[in-house]
C-alpha cells in the first residue's frame, strides 16, 4: 500500500484523524505563497470538478469555496500531491487577495528573531 501511495498513479490522500489534508496555495504566475488551508474528501473532489479552490473551514466546520462571498476566486491551474499523499499543492490564478485581511498573501508578516511581527508593505 505504501509503495502504491508513494510511486503509483492513483490519488489516495492520507487523511489525518480529522479527515483532512493540508493544502498549500501558490500563485501560478509568480510562485508566491498565498495561503495554507485544509481539504477534506468533498473539498478535494469539488476543487478538481469545479476547477476552483474549495477548502474545509475548520473554524466554521463547513465547505468553503474560496471567493464565494468576496469574489476572490482562485482558479485551479495545477494540483500536485506530495510523496506520501498527505499534503496538496494548488497552483492557482487568484482573482484578488488571498487573505481575509485584504493582503495579497496570508503570509504578509515577517517574524523577527525576538518574536515581533513586522508587516511588509
């Protein structure tokens, strides 16, 4: 089973105890890291079917289509899965900022060695 998962051609996500995999999202044009979220089986299938990023909201405990309310849809260009199939990488064309704060990326703050956070312009 491990060999099939690691070198085979079948998509066999390794769900965690909550039934989720980590999803890393980057801008296909720039390579910029936009966000990290989670997907359950329904979200992963919906992403592939719709061609748009769909996630599982751990805070709301529901399926969440990125951009459903904001219009900042993330069009799926490519999906990859890591070697042991417990994380996915979505390369997307974003239609606006990825972060709910309005920042282009959710990773807009630099952590200094002393623990202070510095917002990048």
